[in-house]
């Protein structure tokens, strides 16, 4: 019985001391964390947790837990060590965190409310210029979130991010806009501001490319020249025949006025020619650029600009050979050379000395080549031509056939 009484007394004493220890722990809790944030580091694109140091000098460190229920995640030792990098957490997925303080006796504070990272997503459908962005709200900021700002940087136009859209904490956390012409990539991020107008959190960084069927090919204007005989501008384009899906557009500006679409085409040869006859004369400068877009008619690429001055139209005149040598490939065709005509009226007729018509054409490229049966001698021609400014003239003369 003596030993039994001693065991009971020791047990009662142990229970009293344990109760006293627990009571002491309850009377000296560790001060909890009062400010915390989850953000994404822009350079590393990793989730970073930051919090204000515990005010309790007895603080030994911090426990971090993740998820719901709150599972042990990691431990940070040191009262002033208040940053943790979540190396194994994907910033494209939402995560929740809580933490509490512990001292050297492993007394612990209360857990913080749940807080987590913002996740931004964005997309541009194929063959569409419209970019749609949305993001998850930031939760757990003790002082509340005042607004969100959608920041963008466009390539190749900007070097820095600028605020493109903002909304308060109750607004829709989504925004859609058209990517400007020529933009090939846009970088986006979202900033969350607290009620003190201070940035507290940043989302992941998203880079969006314009989704097109293929990329636009190179384009070049190889030559631009004014033809004083035909009074038009001849252009030669160097294009990529391997690029079939896009559309080539020729643009023209006269004397620095508005650029206007002149023609569209799909080249089948490396070099393509175009004749611009709709000119404005009187010494005006005509400038040309060639553009090519991809298969979605997006992402235009422009050639260098080429310009030519179009002079005053020449006086109405023709230059006609006085004699041709029948059977000679170079000198055996009668074809007048016309200056200043408007390409609307042209008729050439050849007559014998007795008035018999031998030849007639309205094609300015078709000359008279005498048949072998045509005897040597003199023949008359009559040429009706419409000139610029509405002038119509008739030219007559004689051509001698030599055999």
C-alpha cells in the first residue's frame, strides 16, 4: 500500500506540473503575423510569399502550410526571414497558403487567413486580332484590394509595360481588345493595389502571339520608272513565290497625301510587273509601297518606299518611219510612236495610192508588216489618236515599202 500511495502522489504531481506548463503556454501565445502577400516574381516567374516580421521578440520562425485543409509545406527559421520562394508550385495554377509563428518552446500563433496567387490567362483565336485576358482575384489582403491594373507591352512598339485597363475589386476581372496592326506579340501582367494605392501582388507574366496560319513573306519593290512614251509608271516587284496564302497590296501616295490601295494580287513568279496609268501629272511625286499579309490577312509587312516624279504630259505628237524594208525583221514593220495619248482612241489604216484599204488596227502594239504580195512603192497611212486632256488628232502621211 505504501508503494501504491507513492505512485499516486507522483502521478498527481506530474499532472499538476503538466497542467501548469500548458497553462503557461496558453498565457504566453506568440504574436501572429499581421500582413502577408503572395506574388509572382517577374524575372523568375516563381510564386513568392512575403510577410511582415512578427512583433514578438521570442519568435524563432514561421511555419507555412498549403491547401485546404492546411497541410505542412515548409518552415522558415529566423524572425526577420520573411520571404519564401515556392519553387515547386506552378504560377499558372492557383494555390492557397497560411502561416503561423512559433517560438523556441514551439508555442504557436494563430494561423493567418488563406491567401494565394493571382493567375492570368490570355488567348488570341486563330485569324483573329482580338485578345481576351482574364485573371483570378487576389484573396487574403488584410487591408483589402482597391483595384486591378492590366499592364501590357507590345512588340515591336514598346520597351516598357504601361497600364492598358483597370477595374476596382468588384468589377469584371477580364478584358478584351484588338491587337494593333503590326503587333506580333503582347506581354501581359496584372497588378493588385491595396486601399493605400500600393502594389501588393503581381500575377504571372503571359506572352501572347498573334495566331495566324503562317508568317508573312518578304516583299520588295525592285524598280520604279516613269515611261514618258506611254505616260505611265512601270513597277517591278520581287516577291516570295513559296508564300501562297497571303495577299499582296500595292499602296500609292501622291505628294504626301493619304495612302490609297492601288491593286491587290497573288504573284506566281519571283518578279511581277504592274503598270500604273492613273497618274496625276504636273510634276507630282508618286510614292509606292508594297505590303504582304499572312493567310489570315493580318501581320502586314511593308516594302521600302519608292517614289518617282510624274512630269507634265508631252505635247501630242507621233514619230513614224518614212520607209520600211519588206522582209527585214527590224525595219520591215510600220508602227508609229505616239506621245501623250490617253490609250482610249487609236486607229491606224494603210491605203494604196488608189484608195484601197490594206490594213486596219485599233491595237497600238500592232504595226503593218506588208505581205509578200504587196509591191514596192508608196502607201498612205491615216492615224486617229485620242490624247490627254481630251485632245483628238488625225495624222496622215506616206510610208515607202522597199524590196
